[in-house]
């Protein structure tokens, strides 16, 4: 049975991705590790894992019609996930609107047979992999506000050079 490894994410516009790259560069002397490439930076909303092709095709067809309420999230801090050795940028507090979009997405996904995660939603953008210390840099760059109005469905594919992301569907942008 053929499958795709899928996740839903917010994808930054190039300017925001550039800014987040400078966050990665600023943290690197402290945390070490490997910066994510600028064009791969994203915020995961829902990780689906391995999905059978038939269901994947249904999701690809349905994704343009899932309404994502437009919102903003302000990234204002560095954080660390120690076990996967990741340094990230994220909000000090998860905005209610983003939490609601996350919850609404999982509710919608339940119609396709997916069960929501048991872990709480921790919105973040992974900046560095394989970091060498568990404390994040004390000071983050100036806060950056991310204005979003759509999400993307991404296939994560393993290649010789590591994982590669391929956008397979987008929700239609929603007016404010
Ligand atoms: P690799 O695993 O090859 O190092 P990757 O982590 O970038 O590369 P994926 O594992 O396919 O690629 O993950 C895609 C996205 O989903 C990433 O943002 C990742 O952090 C997130 N993700 C992966 N596994 C989970 C999980 N179990 N729960 C929540 N999010 C996850
Ligand atoms: Mg992974």
C-alpha cells in the first residue's frame, strides 16, 4: 500500500522566513546545531504521519475548502525541546485564535478518520536541529508578528540528503 507522510502547517511569506533565519543565526553560536534551510521554515498545525494514498487524495481535494480563520501569532521567544534536540521560535502564550484553528482543524480531520494528539499544542518554528545545550539563548530578537490566512498540506519525503517537503495542497485564503 503506498502512503504519504503528511502534515498541515502555516508557511511564512519569504520576508518572515528571512527574519526567522536571522533568529536561527543569532541562536547558533549559543546552541550550535544545524540551521533549517530558510525555505523549509514552518509552523506545524497537525502532524498526520503516514497516510494511505486514497485518504491522502481525499485530503488534497478537500483542503482548499477548509476554512482557516485568519489570525496572528507573535513569535517572541526561543525555546528548546531537549529530547529531539531542537531550538525553536514561538509565542510566549498561544493565541486563542490559533488554538481554535488547531482544534477546528483536528475536528475537521476526524471526519477523515484521524484522532487528535493527546499532547497539548505547542506552536513553534524549528530553527536549529541537533543542538548541543538544553537552555535557549536568554535574549530573543525583537518580536515578530505572523499574520496568516491559509494553511498548507505538506508531504515529507525522505531523500538521500534528508527530508524534503513538498506542498501538495493549500487552503483558500480567507478574508479578515
Ligand atoms: P526528519 O524527521 O527526517 O528529521 P522532519 O522532522 O523535518 O525531518 P517530519 O518528521 O516528516 O520531518 O516532520 C514534519 C513536521 O511535522 C515537522 O514540523 C515536525 O516537527 C512535525 N512532526 C514530526 N513528528 C511529529 C509528531 N509526532 N508530533 C507532532 N509533530 C511532529
Ligand atoms: Mg521528524
